[in-house]
C-alpha cells in the first residue's frame, strides 16, 4: 500500500517542501532532495541513513515556555494536498469506516519507530517530557515512561515527580499517540515518525466522528467523509467560509455529539434491561426521538461539509444588524470620508455638497479616513460623502439605518476595495438606503458583494466588480438598480428571491456565470416576486442571461394532470366550468398586463433581444399560472370549491422591455430544474 511513496508525492520530500506562502512552522528551506521512498524495499531495512527518509528534513520548533523543553518537530502547518495525499494513498485508501483503525494501525507499523524516542506529552493542563518504550499499533497508544531529567510545566499547581508517576500508573503508562509531540533528536531518523503521529492526531481531532462506524459501511469512506471534511477545515483556515456558517457548523457538531452520547447511554441501559417494564418502553420512545434528531443533525452537517451544497441549502444567513434609529438629540450628521483633506477639496465640498442651501439649518460634519468607520458611526438620516481615492477595507458594511452613501465624483475615482474573504461586502437592512457613484471591488470572497435582507436599497451610477455572487435580493426586500455596471460574478450577477421586488433599469450585467437568477417561487409558502427590467444590456455571461429556478415536481404535476381519466375530466368540467372560464379570463388579463408595455417595441423589431424579452415574460407568466393551479388543486382536495379572489388572482408584476441579450453562452433565457 505504501510502496513508492515518494514517487507518488505523498509523505515524500516534495510533499514537505513548503510553498512560498506557508507561514509558521515550516520545512527547512535548503534541503537535499530525497531519492528514496519511505517504504522502498531496496536497502530500506538495513540502511539507517537519516537523510534518505522523508520527514527528516522537517524543521524543529522550540516551545516558548519557562521550562526549557527540547525542540519538537514542526508538523501542524501541513498543506491541504499533503494531508489529502497521505490519507487517500497511504493511510485510508478505499477502506470502510469500520476499517479505519485497522488501516491506520497497518500504516503506523510501517513508518513509526517502535521505541527509543522522546516526546512531549501535552494536555490542556500540563506538558511533560516522556520517553516511548513501545507502541501498541492496534490501540493507537504508546507505552511511555518519564524522561530524565524530569521536565514538566503546568498551568495550575505544579506537578511533582511523584504526582506524575501516579498519573502514569493510573493510565498504565499508555498514552494516545495524538497527545504526543515527537522531539527532534538531530539524528534525522524521526521525521517520518513525527509526520505519522501528526496524521493520526489531525484525523481524530478534525475528521473522525464518533458515529462514523454506524453510517453506511461502504468502501467510499474517504470520498463521503474524509475529503469534504478536510476541505472544509482548510476553507475555514483560509477565511473562505462565512463566520456565521462556521458558528452554525460548530454548534451543529456539538449538538450532534451530545445527542449521540445520550443515545449511546440510552442504548446501553436498554441492552442491560431484561424486563418489559413501562420504563423500558418510555426509554425506547426516547431512543427513537434521539435517533431521529441525530439523523437530522448529520444531514445538516453533510450539507455544510459539501462544498457544492454549502451555500445553496446549508446556510440561509439571517442578518442580525440592529438599527440605531434617530440620534438622541434628533440631529442628522454628514460624514466626509477622505484619506487626505486639502483646502481645495474642502472648498469644493462646501460649494457642491455641504452649503448648497444657505437657508438650511446648521449641519454637523464629521471627518473619517476610511468608509467603514463612517458607516459604523451613522444614525438614521445621516449622509456619507466619500471623496476620490482608493480605500482598502477589512470588514462588512452593515447598513441598518436609512442613510445615503454617495461618492463625490465619478465611480472610477472613488474605489472601495474589500480584502476580507469570509463575509459579505455590503449588507443592507435599512428601510430606505441609497448608494451612488461608488465602485466596489471584492476579492477572494465566498459571499456576494451586496445583500439586501429587507427594506429598500437603491443603487445608482455604481460599479460592482464581483468575486462570487453579485447582488442578492432576499424575500420581502426591495432593490432598485439603475445606470450601474456589474461584472465578474462566479455565480449569478443578481439573485432574486421569492416575495421580493427588483427593479433594474439601464444597467450592464456581464461576464458572470449567469446574468440574473430568479429563485424558485413555486412553493405554496412563497410569494411571487415583482420584477421590472427595462433597457438593460445583459451580455457575455457564461450561461444564460436570465435563469428561472423551479422544482422538477412541476413537470410531474403536468404529467399527472395529463394522465387523469376521462371520467375525472368530465366531472371537473361539470363542477368547475365557471371557475375555469374565470381563470382563463384572469390568465388572458395577466398576459396582456405583463406584455402590454412591450407591444410597440415588439412590433417594430423581432430581433434576438426582443425575443429574449418575450421569452422571459411568457415563462414567468406560465410559472405563476402553474402556481395558481397548484393552489386551486390543494383547496379542492380540502373540500373548498371556491377559492378567494386574493388567492386566485395573484399576479406577477413583470415589466420586461427593451433589454438587450448579447453573446450569452447558453442564450437569453433558461430554466434550471432541481
């Protein structure tokens, strides 16, 4: 299993050579390339030369403690691909979850020195130097004794030599390998031992779950569990996961571990009980509830661990931004942002922005050097004026009050660039927020550049250079974007959620994965979004210009309707003829209302752009009509023969006029079924 390890790039020297960006503990920069694999049979058993074994060129680390501990190997800063290749190719391979310990023991037998090496035994309370006398590979434990001279450091009361001897005797002088950090003895023979112990420690601390063995015992354990958990771990380290999602994941993990412990204790008590008592029956019911709870928690964990599903289903971010409201003194403040303030710039501001109305009452002005501090200082009704410059920010613009954020000049002259990776650039929850004449640039992010959670946000004459998704308009939110340019999103340029209102006028949306994505609004709990698109240019997107997401259940519903018997059809015609006639009238009025504003434009030209507008309108109208039919069917099943006008006359307000769709990879409009 481990032959030719170096050639495959596993734990060999190539895997341990640091990349330029590696920090912290690192491999020594100047090392001779290793020419032999970790388990090459040629002279590998007899040759004890330390420089021919991988891991011997690991840099050592001197702990900064009062007690002078010896140097230990530096292994905790391994790169993702180093751990990935080790677990996939040399430790776990294609094992089942139930075989993990067996495969790990087999790996350790081939690489671990069985005795004669020293280590630092590290716990949350103390650190002590020990010497390994034997290794129990099957139990993943090492037999140890205290090293001489005795070295110990404790965070509480000092451990005497006698106390430590008693503690080791209680543990039968056997310690888990993951609690040992290998000491570098300068012989060069223990590097591979240090790496092997590190892989065991990392696996059981970050990858293994106590319930894994009870999952489906298939041969794809590495693919199902190890790889996604390993990727998530490194995504978190590299700040590629939103902070809220990290908190959710850790809370779910803690809940699942606690519930699983309770389940094991309950199952153990039931197995020791031989009577059919009432208490046993109650315990069985509790066990079933715990089992169901654990399964739900595990599914949520898997959604977050899967990088493809993480942001689609696993995380619905709720903004917890609290509005400050009006200042206690009732005043409104104008915040001026400028890295440097000159007399000429100040005169221009006074003339163009601050003193436009001589009769206006006195206004307090506060000066800031960066936009984020100005936003954080705002109250209801404040105005933030950003002067020309390039501003680097690390954090989220959390706007909870109705304020105006405006650039003093052209967008290309007022650039705000966010270097934070984890969270959204701009979050809006205020009742009426206005942003104008600013260019926003986002790098290395995992969330969108702007999210409107609720309230109304107006974006005018702005430039959005995106990294992941662009603008997200959540349910019940209202977003108005005009005369702006949005590009670069690796997802959709604009995501429109059910029950929202989105007005797009005279914008450019281009070079994104998809131009505009309209989320599924067909569920009975969702309201139809109100969308207006006028004179936008949607071009050069990788997929469609506009995509409508809807479930495959719709196709199933249509097939079921077609498969109904003639008898049922005749009955429906007799009982609901008048309702159907009214529905047809409503549908005709809906289509006429939705497309009325397009008639003149459509008559004058039947170009690709106009056809794209018509296609979007027709699909949205058809989807909203299907939604009405589904509601009517559910009401009929409940015995309600007549639906209220407010239920059957829901309209999707669609104004799609004059938009141009050019050079989109898959066309102007498409449907995504899930």
